[in-house]
C-alpha cells in the first residue's frame, strides 16, 4: 500500500536542513521525512496519558476506587427554583 502526500510552501531553510540531514545519513529526503514521522508517531504512542498517571497514584492498590471511564455529554444547567423540563 503506497500513500502519497505533497507538502507545499516549505520554508527554504527547512528544505535545506532536510536535504543536508538526509545526505548526512545517506538516505533520500523522502526516506528521512518518513523516519521523522515514524519517530514522532512512536514517541506519541509511548506518551503516558494523564489518566494512567492518576491510576498509578490513586488506584485500588492505594485504597481509592476510581469511577469507570465515561464520556460526558451536554447537560443543560438547571438553576435553583426552576422546574426541570
């Protein structure tokens, strides 16, 4: 499976840097960009999510029962003295 992406408007200084870095390690600019993207994706996937940190310090093994993950939707605000619709 081959995907194509075209990036227009790259700063000339950035393009020179890409060309120089790719030449230094002996790969094409395309391969160098592929490697940069792959490295960034892998780094992002390894990043610890805030919920994981919270679980580590306040989880069941520390005596805290955390509620299960949930998605919260829109709930209208009801002020005191108003009837709920």
